[in-house]
């Protein structure tokens, strides 16, 4: 390593940072003509797996995707300038059934192998150095070399370019969480704020004690597993056999229901021709509006129409006996109707069974306006809801649901270009498209029947009063439950201003721009960090969920376009072009 050699510092060596290295290797033969390059990977966790997929975690924790649906390799469906470099999916690499929900340790091994392969594909003149430390700050002039300061190292790493690929972040408590934590300290209660469940010390949650849990997504599933099987309980068929060491979990959320089950059958036949109503032209038109756009007013109607098209294309072409019009007639009328009420009337006349109609509002809030007469009735009602979800998600007769999933992926790939559109869409997407494996929901039912898990309902409120935490929901009017422990089962919000990461906090203080929702603003073309005047930094880039160009994931389903791959390619090419220009100036 020489101070005179060109150098790139990538902060974050997990899937995103490793994916960037793969794209640098793929594009280097075309774009890089320098005599040498040092790539510095800065991450206290192992390269490839990073923090989330590291080997040092419970083998009980699974991925929430089938092994055949996980890849780190580009394919012909990714819209990018660089070359495609295909490779095996997780199930092909591991030699396991494609329908397996692999544990995270196995995914970490796949990522580590991918990292080694990506590094090996770099030109011989490129050297990769791993620094198992935290990055503290970046300094340096806009037009000059940068310095990346590392924890426990007195001298900085010199960098011609810096790329932040930090992944998910820890965050300081928001005002509500701060008040709850202070109340817990004052009254001898236990409050576990939003965190990565695998990293949380759950030992203070005592056996048999009631625990309030707010959040019903994937963080809750991890919590559920670690406090049941992780404490010696076991599932035998559809029955849970307790160990006696489990607390009693009372769980609720805004929706009051778990995320939808992963679909348990394969796609057959032709896919819906997407995008149809929300594609590049529509996004270009939204971006060109001088007055800007509003998500609910201007974007959501296009999303709704696109998802409906995917749903009805599948229904009419595969299950015509459940429709009352020819597809060609319906498609023409559907395309011509922009009014939601008019579209609803068209659907009602053409699709006789309401169960075959797409109702996104009902999907989003299934307990809206629903009231139960007692807490026990709610338990039965929620078990029936989960049973119905499992039945539908594993029955190909409802394959329009899978078409909607493909529509969601298509829509997300387009919305990435719009920047920060608020948190609602990301949550809605995750709830419908990124839910738990079906077996996890079956375990949830078994735990409910065993009395270890109890449902609280929708629009959950938690009050800190009378020396306890008290939870209630309008789903069961007049009912509440008290506990001395409260767990916030969700990830910290990816806000720049409240991030615990010192590097991001320093960038924020140094003038990096953030959106109203607190995400780091970047140039959607190549990921360069924007300042508060809207200028892109020539030498600093950022990729990941804390930016306003966040994507569904760092790896994705094969042959679905992978917007993260597209971003990695654009950033890699911008990096190599910058270094080539720098080398040319030096030679001149």
C-alpha cells in the first residue's frame, strides 16, 4: 500500500459493499487503465456477511426468503450499463432445496464466498485491504483527496473516493422512546427500544411474566423464536411444548396483524407485462414537474393502477371462468379509466366474487373498524385470520396474489428514482411482500394456542402510568393489559440526524443534506452525497437503506431487475471513470 497509489475507501463490508466490489471488478476491464488501486474495506464485522449475516448468531434465525429467491449476481433483467456477470443463487451454491428458508449463518457463508470471488475477479493491480474497525469521520476538501479516520488508528486512510455502504443503523431514541426509557428507569421497569433482535440482551425477560411487544413484523418473529425455541421449547407438529422458561408475549401494532406469509407456490405461465402504468416515462414526468409531486395525490394512483393491472392480468388469463368479460375488453376499459371509482365499478361488473378483487386498503388495514366483544374472541379471530392468510398464500388458485408481488417489485424499482417518498410505502411493501415464511406463522398459531403468545389488536397504544406499562387497542374496547416489560420489536428508523454512527453524524454536521424523513440525500444517478444546496460531492458516495435511494434489499430475486444491482453498477462505473480521469490528469 502506497500513499501515492489511487485509493477507494468503502465503509461497510456487508452485502452492499461487497456487491460494489463485484461491480468494480466487472467494469474494470472497460473503464480502468490505471497502474494500481487500493480498495480499503472498513467494517468491524467479517467482509461479505457483515453484521446482519455474521456467523456469530443463533442458528434458529432464518432468512425470510426461499433459498432460490436469493442471489448476489446480476442477470439480463437488470437495467445497467455494465456487463452482466451471472452466478449461482443461494440454493444452487449450497446444494439445498430451493424452497428452503435457509438460516442466516448459511446466507453469511454464501456472502463470504461471494466476497472472495468478487475480490479474486479484480485486476491483479487492484489490492483489497480489510480494516476491522469503525470509521469515525471523513475530512478533506471537495476537490481534493479525502481522509477517513478510523477508531483506534492515529492516522487516517487517504482516499480519492469514499463510498458509504453502511447497511442498517443503530439510532438514538426518539422523544417518545426517551420518555418511556426514563419512566422505566424511575420505576424499575424494563424497556427494550428498537434494535436488532439478534443483538438484544433478552435475558431480563423473566419466565412466565407478561411482556408487552409493539411491532408485528420480522423483528417480532425473531423475538418470538429466541424467547421460545431459544429457551428450550419445541414444536411438535402443530403443537408447541413449552420449556417453562418463556415469558408471555402480548403483541400488537398499528395494523394489529403479522406481515403476510411468503407465498408457498411457484409461478407458472406468462408474467404480467410490467411496467404498464408506472414505468420510466411516468417517473420522468413526475420528476419534470417544476412544482414537485405529492406521493398520495400523484404517485399512489399510478401504483394502485399498476398493481391492479398485474392482479387482473393473472386472474383473467389464468382463471377466465371467474370473470365476466374477455380480457381484451377488460384491459381496454381498465387502461382508459383513471378514476378509482370508475375502476371499482368496472371490476365489480367483470369480477363476480369479491374475494377475487384487489382491495389494497383492506389489505393494508384488515382490522380497520373491526371490534371484538372480548379478549378471548380476539384471539380466535386473529388465529382465523392467520389461518386464512396461510391457506391463501399456499393455494395457486389465488396466484393473482403472486402477480401483485411481482407488481410490487416492479413498482419499487421505479419509485427508487423519485428519492424520498416517505416511510409509508416502504412499510406497505414490507408488509405485503417481505413477510415471514409460512412455517413461522404456523409456529405463531401454535404459540397462541399454548398461551405463550396473545394478540392485542390494531392501533396499539402504550401508556406509562401507575408504575407499569399499560397497553390497549380499540379492537377490544375497554380491555387493557399491564406489564413491567415493554419491547419495541422493530428496527431503528434510518435517520441521519439520530444515527449513532459517528461518521454519519459528522457528515450531517458538515452539511450533508437530509430529507424531511431524515434520510441522507444522494444523487439518484450515481449515489453521490448531496449537500444542503443540492450540490453533489465529487468524491463521496452513499448506498443503502439510510439514503433516499433505498431499495427493497441488497440482494434480490433472480430475474426481477434488482434496483440495488443497478445502483451498485452506476456507482462502480462513476468510481472507475473518476479514477481514470484522475490518472489521465496525473499523466498529463
